[in-house]
C-alpha cells in the first residue's frame, strides 16, 4: 500500500505499519481494495488509499496521531463534508467522522485547524 506524505512523496507502507494501524483501529480501517470501500465515494471523486471510520473521540485521536506519526496527508470528513476544506485527499488517509461527534476542539488540539 502507498500513502501520500505531507511533502507530496508517496510512502510505501510496510506490512508492519499496516498491522500497527489495524491493531489501533481494527475493523474501522478500510483499504481501497476492499468491497466496502467503493460505497463511500462517487466514481469520479478523488479517492484516499485508506478510510478510517471513527465511532468515538478516541478513534479520531488514534487516527490523527497515526497520520502525524508517519507524516501522512490526512483529510477529515464530518457528515460527508470536510471540516478542513478538502473533501478528500488523493492517495491519503481519510478520517471519516459521524456528524454527531463534536470535533472542533480535537482538531485544534491536534494542530490541524486552519489559521
């Protein structure tokens, strides 16, 4: 699997890193080659390599911390809309958050809010 880094280079994600992500978030991790992935996007949309379906604040923190640890490009989508102004990130990691989770303070605390 490859993911986009913040410097726009492609990072080859080792099986060990994939295992780390799966150990952190389990079934919430959806890879682009999985059948359930294709129900998330329209055919011509930019598409991330990995989607993390967060169900709690703890999931959100784990996902964003993982992206920061490996310097990965990460978009956050809340209720089908991105709070950072980017609906999706091509070849990156998408943190998908249900509308009912209040995330403004989490995003600010994680250093991801636009200034």
